[in-house]
C-alpha cells in the first residue's frame, strides 16, 4: 500500500511539473481555472487533435480546424463535467413526475387543445404527430442507449488515464512516443468499450424519427406555397 501511495505521489508531482511548464501563449495557458485532472485531459485532447491534423490526406482547412478544436473541446468538456449532474438530476425529477401523472387525462387535454388551437399551430402539431408516428416513442430509448455508451467510454477513459502498469511513477498515457500513439490508444479504447449494434440501432431510430418530421415539414411548406 505504501509503494502504491508513493507511486501516486510521483505521478502527481510529474504531472504538475509537466503542466507547469506550459508556455504562456499556448491554449493550455488560457485554462488556468481547470482542475489538475482536467488540465491533463485537456493536454491529451489537444495532442489527439494535432495527431488527426497531421494525418495524410487531411485538407489544409481541416488541419486548421482541428488545431483550433482542441481548446474548444477542453472548454466543452469542463462545461459538461460541471452541468451533467445538474441536468441528470433535473431529468430524473421530470421522469418521476411524468410517471405519476394520469396519462389518459393528459391525452384528453392534448386532444382538447387540438380542437381549439390546432388551426393556429398546424405545422408544429403536424411535425409533432409525424415525430410520434415515425418512432418518437423510441427516441427516449435511443438517447438512453447512446448515453450509456458515452458514460461507459468516459469511465473507461478515466480508468485508462490512471494506469501505471510499469510502476515508474508516470502515467502510461503520458509516456507514449507520439501524438499518433495517443490517438491510436484512445480510438482502440472507444472501439472496445462501445456496443456497435446498440449504437447503430440508436442512431437509426433517431434518424427515422427526425426524417419523418422533415418530410412532414416539407409537405406542409409545399402546400403553403401552392
């Protein structure tokens, strides 16, 4: 146990030293408010974006975009980490309230609203009905399936970032020979973690539901123009 604690202390000191040596004008210097773990992840994200930009066949405009995407992803990841617990708590509360509501009464109120206001919001109601008929009931499950895979990847990535298999006091991800090696490691991690069948079915369900909405809106627009 003592050896493990000593190894963790060496990893912490090594990470602080490497992050403290960031140049003042670099994108990492703009994120001083991030925690140490978030700064580590930010540095890895920038390396992955740089590795993608250096691959053969990438057009110049895409290379510039990938280089600028690193800091943006860092800010986005920090925002997600901060707001995900709050959003998930709100969604859980909304689901709990929805489960206790009388479904038949809600359906009756919806039909009554159609009788009085259906002519004023024709396109909106038509899009909603198309969404519901085209698989809207599956959308919730599709989103849950995708979120499950995203959560699994986040957990697997966090575990991978803590690995120190050779017990030399440095994280394995920080000892990779190049940015391309880091990209290959993380891509392999994602492919091993996600369920491809579940992802394909979830994306297909979302595409089906939104395709129905787009088709309905196109027909309604055509009728309006005619």
